[in-house]
C-alpha cells in the first residue's frame, strides 16, 4: 500500500469512497463528499494535505487536513483532520493509521502547530489525541467533550493557545 498526495484524476473515486465508507457507519453519510469539495474550493486548500491510500491502483483510503485557528497570536494556526475514510471491508488493516501518520508528518513539516479532530477518543487516543478542553480549546458547536480532540505537533505547541476553534467556511 502507498500513501501519497491525491491526483485530480482521483477526485471522483474519492467521492464514491466517502459515500460508501460513511453510509454504513453509526451516524450514516452526512455530506462528507460535499465537504471535501467545499474545502478544495477554499483559498487555504493545500493539495499536499489531501492524502489517499492506494493498493493495486485502487484508492482504498482518504483523508484531508484543512486550516483552523484558535484565539489570536503565535501558534494559533492548526489543522482539522476531516474526513478520514477507509473502503468498507478493509478497515482494521492499518490503512487509517497510515493516513493519519502521513498527515501528521506533512502537517508538522509545513509548520502547523496542532491537529484537531472530532471522533472516537478510543481510536484517536492511540495516536496521542487528547480532549481539546484539557488545553482550553472549545468547539464552536455542541459536541461531547471526549470526542473533540487535539494533538500538538511540537512540544508545548498548545501552551499559549486557548479559545474557540474556528473552522473554515466550508464547514458551515
């Protein structure tokens, strides 16, 4: 399996993957493919931060990082990891892990300070994600505290960061 940046020719395949991946989940499909399209249209979109996992010339996983900010000042710019998807039937084979690890490396190399995610604390906790509230960071919407997570990409990167996390307009 190879994890790499997406090619424009894979956009349609990723859309189908997102629809298939989320349809059978606990919360069902909630417009993840449309969200990706909106993020791609924003001026802050960076194709280096949209990743695919490819096996035998087929896209089997996808994730996208988009800019977020908390408060004002230094270290306030980070990324939101959303969505992340793995083809049904291929979960629990390390594809999601590989996507997250590569996304974190790229984010750190590009100078971002943290990554936020809305998701399972049991799953994302394995990667070092912690409740954002522990850093004084809150969501701009109602969400269970344990599911709104953040990970510093540098030691003490979140030391002076607190407030409400601001997503781009794509998140509505």
